[in-house]
C-alpha cells in the first residue's frame, strides 16, 4: 500500500512538473508574440510564484527542441530575466560553501562580478552625467579596462559550459554565449566611438547605457542561474580541471590573491604526458619512417602555427600547444563537439565547412583576418584516408604578418 502511495505521489509530481513546463513555455511564447511585460509578470506571479534554475533550463531547452531559434530566445533574454526577477527559488536557498572558499572557481567568478559592478559604478557611470574632453577621456580609460571582461566570459564559455553540456544542459550556455558576444561587440563599438575625431556624445552615451544594462543583466544571470547550475552539476574533479585550465583564459583585471586548496592540499598539475611517454620506447610507424609519441608531440608543438583536429563525428580530439598561440585552447575543449566551441552566431559557418568536407564537395576553406598587430591566416583542411574516406577536419592558424613583410633575399645564417 505504501509503495503504491509513493508511486502515485511520484507520478503526480512528474505530471505537475510537465504541466508547469507547458505553462512556462506558453507564457514565454506569448512574450515573443508581443504580450506586455507587466502582464506577463503578473500572470507568472499568480500562476507560479517561484521558479528554480532547473525549470528555467528545461524550459529553454524545450523551446529550442520545439523549433524556437536560439537567437530568438537570446533576443528577449533580458525580458525573460525581468519576468523571473526575484522569484528564482535557488537564490533564497542556503549558500553552498564553495561560495566562501577563497580561490575556488565559484568564489573567483563571483568576486569578478563584484569587481565588474564596482568598475561600472565608479569608473564609468559618473562620467555619463558630464560632457567634454575630460569625460570622454575617463570613459575611454574605463572601457579600456572593461574590455577585459572578455576573459571572464571566455572562462565561462570554454571552462564552465563544457561540463554542463556533458550533462545535457545546452540551452542556457548557447543563449548566454550569444549575449556575451553582443556585449563584446557593444564594448568594441563604444571604444571606437570614444576614439573618433568627431564624437556624437548623445549617441555614444546612449550606447554606453544600453551596454551597462546588458552587462548587469548578465551578472544577474550568472549569479542566479549559471552558478546554481554549476554547483548542482560539477563535482570536485570537474572543479579541479577548471582551476588548472583557468590560466589559459586569464582573469578579469586581477589574478586571485589566494590559490584554492582542496582539504589543505595544494592542487598540482598532473605530470605532462611527455614525461610519461619518455619512459617507453613505443614508436608509431608512418608511410615514411617512425617516431615516438614524445618526438611527435615536441615536433608538432615546435611548428610556427596552431593546429586543431576535429574527428569525423565533429568532436575536438587534439590541438598543439606551441609557445605563441593565437587563440586560447583550454584542455576542456577536448571531447567537446565543435558546434559548442563557437559562438552561436558563427556555428552555422563551421557546420557548413565541415559538411562540405564530409560530402566531398570541398577539400579546404581559407580565411584571413586582422587581429591587433597580427595578420591571421586560418585554413581548414579535409583529412581523408587512402580510400578517400573523411576522417576529420584540420584547422591551421598562423600569424603571417612577418611573412608578408619579407623583402629581398636571405642566404646567410644569423650570427
């Protein structure tokens, strides 16, 4: 009898959750169809009262699965946040202890958001009520510091998101990444406007205010949705991998003063593979000769360009670790699907390239871009075996500026 009661209660719980999900999705769809925000907020308050981060995640993933574009959810992301404002039940739950462990990735991330808020409040906003050269100069200084937010977002996108994706949580990362890129673009536009000879103060200041609003909305999403999701889904070993890879992305404005120690023991990087490989005599035979794994690893890392290999199923399998890397490649991308390694706005381009290789329509694709003082040449190659079967895609990235600047001839060895 007890068993049947428990089973019935569980069934009722599942049914109630399904009903809540359908009502949530209906409410969000009505917002996208033009329902006034205040009306939606009132309906949410009357119908639900509160909501968990898990429910928000399930709702967004459900909408995407049913055909709503990620870009559409992203477009009204701020409106969604306004509807749920102050009602996320997880916010009111007891704080997990990792929030208060100095140096822990969660503690560092939350500290950065506090530092970010302080920068907005003290180094940017005061000058929006002024005008003239001094205000413009100080805003430029503030935004030069603010652009370091890219490191904060990169850690989220390349170190946090892969662990959520492996748990099947893909919608919030996609939406957040899209908004991150909007903020990056806005910051770049503001800096360009502030650096112009003739500055349109009204338009520039309006863009700054819009950008600050987006940043604050993202801080709220990170603190109230992302962090609870991470604490619920990542284990100690996941956090250690994040900690070890963090130097690849860097920190927002300053490095943590305290290093995270787990149970009193310092976290040490595992021995590099080459130290282990060097103890064996195993060699890999090629069409022309043979090499040890240690030799292959050292040789590839000595090349003057970055290489990344994606297998035939679209998963990142390898990347070189040379001294001069153009794009950061944290270890967490290994095993990650390539569609999750790029901003939502450019995923279709990457998928298009891979599909053209897989179908045999193309064998390579080239791009070249200006990045700071570099001229970056990016080439994608289709990798096939002797039978012509597609094995994967090889990306090669190189700064060719020194090559384009070569003149005359060089026939002698430097002294």
